[in-house]
C-alpha cells in the first residue's frame, strides 16, 4: 500500500445537486493528488434535500476522505459560492438546516494541517457534477451512465460520430430517380402536359 504524501495538497472537486430544491439530491466528489492524478471518486444519494444541503454533504465527504486516508492538506474546489463564502467567514450561516453541516465541516477542517477552498464556475467542475447526477439517477431508479474517466483536454475517441451527423458508412446512398413525363418544348422552355418538374432536376428531352 502506497503511503500518502503528507507534505502535499490533494484537491477535491465537490458538487451537490437537487432536482426540485428540495427534491431528490446527491453529491459528487472527485479527488486528485498533487500531480493531478485521480485517486478517488465519491458520490451518494441523499434523499429529498436542498441544493445547499447536497453541496455541504459533498464537502463533508471530501474532508472525511482526507482525514481517514492520512492527507492533512486539502484544497477544495466547488461551484457553490454560498458554501465557499460561508466556509471563509464572508457569509453568515442563517439556515437551521445548514448550520449543523457548517459546524461539522469546521470541526473537520480544524483537524487538518492546511485547508483551502475556492469557488469556480460550474464549467470547471464537470466531473463532480457528473458524479452528483449519477448519484441522483441511482437514487431515483434511472439508468446510471458510466462516467468517462478522462479529464478535460484528453483526446476524444476518433471513432465516435459527431452529434447529429450520421456516419458515412451507415448513410444510404441516394439513387437517381428516373421518370418519364410527356410534354413539349417551345422557345427553349419545357412545358408539361400534366404535373410539374421537381426542383433541382436534370431534364433530357427525347423526340418521339
């Protein structure tokens, strides 16, 4: 078993969501070592809770992982501005539902040697968001999709067709449709005895 490097930060990308707010909720946490290599993915369905409850649950899971696996230095990245500013002491925690979670998070932080937390936009937190949605899908009985292991910036499979574009090998070739129409030509203009010429077609005049 590899010993944890206690002099370096690990980074936990945390997210939580609720479908309905309150509604079926879950959190997702993706943890990387100092070199950016993935070391753990965590997620859990929480039942009917709010978005903010789920966000704090993800933070608590990240803190518990760091403490139980011998990582005294933890950096948390989250897209919940409320949670980040509450943990930094910039916002008050007035919600009676969040207060116990915030207090427990503070207790766990106090047991670490170093702790940092920063806010990012949701687009920078995609894997944690996917893990949270996986937990919600699992809890609500939906089919759980496998989350891709590759991080942003890694090459996508060259075999996958682009969305909305059919693969040329699977697209049936259009065969030219031939029809015989009766009519006459006057002053270089084709006149049909019945019907109309379709658009974008080629006409070959045959004299009877």
